[in-house]
C-alpha cells in the first residue's frame, strides 16, 4: 500500500515537473544585428553605422512586439502582433501613421523547409539546432536559418494561423523562441540577428497598447 502511494506520488511529481517545464516562454529578448554585403566592406560598414544594431522582442501570452532601436538615420520602429486576431501593426517615432497587415496571410512562397542535423551553433552557452527555409519573395529570393534551444519552449498552438514569415511552421517544428536568425538575400546582403540577453518575465498587457494619436493606414484598430 505504501509502495503504491509512493509510486503515485512520484508520478504526480514527475508530471508536475513536466508541466512546469512546458510553460510557454514569456519575457524580453534582445538581439544584436549585423549587416554584411558580399564583397563590399564599405556597404557593410555603412549599413552597420546607419541602421539599427539591436532589436528587442517582447513575448507575451497572446501578443508580441519587437522594437528596432533608433540609429543614426533610423527612428525607433515598433511592430505589434496580436496573435489571436491575426493582426500586425507597424509604426515609427515621428510618423503619425500605423500600418496594419493580416498576419494570417503571406504572399511569399516557401520553396523548402529543412531541420538541419548539423552544424549546431552555441549561443549564450546553449547548443542550438537550426531550421532553414528557402523563400521566393515578391521582390526576390532569400534564405532564413533560425537557431533555437528547447530551454525556451514556446507553445505552437496560438501561432497555428500566423503565416507571416512562415512563423507558424517554424514554431510547430522548433517549439521554441529563436536565439539567432540569419537572412541571406539573393542581392548579396546577409543580416544576422543573435541573442545577447534573454529575460523570462511576465509582460504587462499595457506593453502592447497602440498609440491613440495615430492614423491607421488600413485594417482595424486594436
């Protein structure tokens, strides 16, 4: 009888640990950004100086936001994704317009989707696996390789309809946030995002509130 109770207790304890470990990530992630033009060091240095060199992601329970921090020639730019509604809002400091888009649609064509076996990459002390997507865009082709580690679990269910950037397919396979993304354009430009800090924490819903003094270019208000 005591062994049966002990066994049930151990099962409950193990289940509790598994459930806790599978709690979907919520928090703030900061990535550094680097720009590289193939065979053109001057362009690479220009982009690195003039464009945003960091981006901050805020991941909430049903909403996300990323912020391109201000640079020499670019004001702060924010993008808010309302996951449940499938709506995406983009606006910049000094501009009175909020541009909206349907995050459940994607005009680009996914040519291939591959989970890579190797090489792996170490980011912030974590060995990361990767997924590579080859895409035919409306303005040219590009390849996206995203690195992730299961330590930062992200529940794929809320994202099942988010076609934007083929995010639903990536999350379904990786079940994790991205710690690094490398975008290689046919034009020769490569943009690399890599995490420099990850801070799990509760994100207040007010973080994602949209400004009330701006004009909406299309779509719906929050």
